[in-house]
C-alpha cells in the first residue's frame, strides 16, 4: 500500500469523526463533534447579552447558511436579532 492510499484512508477515517453541514453554495463545512457542545454553549451565552455578546461560533453561522433543513431549521440556526435584553425589575 502506497503513501497516497494511506493518506486517503486516514482522510476518510477523519471525515467519519466530523460533523458535515452542507451549505447553500454547494460546499460543506466540517466541525469536530465537540463543536456541537461549544456552539450550543456559545449560543446560550449570546442570548440577551446585546453588545456584550461573545463572538459567534462558526458552527452557528454554518447552520444558518445550510441547505439542509435539519440544520437550517435547528436550534443552532437561531437568529438572535429578535431577542432584546430584559429589563431588570429587581429592587436594589
């Protein structure tokens, strides 16, 4: 088995361990499985924080731009523009 064949086999094995999100332009964005947890945590941290929000996780953008409805209509594709910070009604 040549080096080229070994590289191809390693690439196929690596792709099986990745999450593939098809994009509207025909490309595919790939992320490690750990990105699901990181993207969800990022989304929850961004909700209602307004200008103080952390930068968006790349997987959230990929889900929003996906051609696959299971991604484009998922929690990960939520558009945060409809969320406004809630007024603090607690008494100090």
